[in-house]
C-alpha cells in the first residue's frame, strides 16, 4: 500500500466480460442530495427505445472528480487531435431525456 501511494499509481483488475465494454451514445444523469446516477444507454435506428446498458452511482465528491477528469482528458485529446466539433447534421437541437447538457435541455 505504501509503494502504491509513493508512485501515485493504482493497480486494477478488469474481467474479460467487462473489458469488452459497451457502446453508449446517450447518458441520462440524475441526482439527489446523496448521490449522482448516470445511466449509459444506446439509441440505435430501428429500436423503439434506448436500452440502458450500465448504471453508475457515485457520491457528489466522486462525481465532481469524474467531471474534472473528463475535462482534463478532453483537453488533452483536443491538444493531440484537434477540437471536437458538432457537425450540423449531428448537432442535436435538444438533449433527450435529461441527457448531457444544460438543465433546460437546449443547446445555444
């Protein structure tokens, strides 16, 4: 444990069925005073409803740490590969079912 803290690294194990991952193009985020709930879903043509593939529940402190880690990684990605832009044909007018985006669901 001491060596782990000195190197500031973490050794994790990932099972093969988890390592395959899931494709998600929709996330629905809700919260209470005690926790944040993130449902990752896939919305595909020909399927009537998005299917939730994974639900992650975390406390507010860890949710904020995730936010900061995502911001840092997006910044690093854009530095390496260029800005992430929404094409006009792919730019949603609103975010469905309270997914990513502003509280009222509109993009400006």
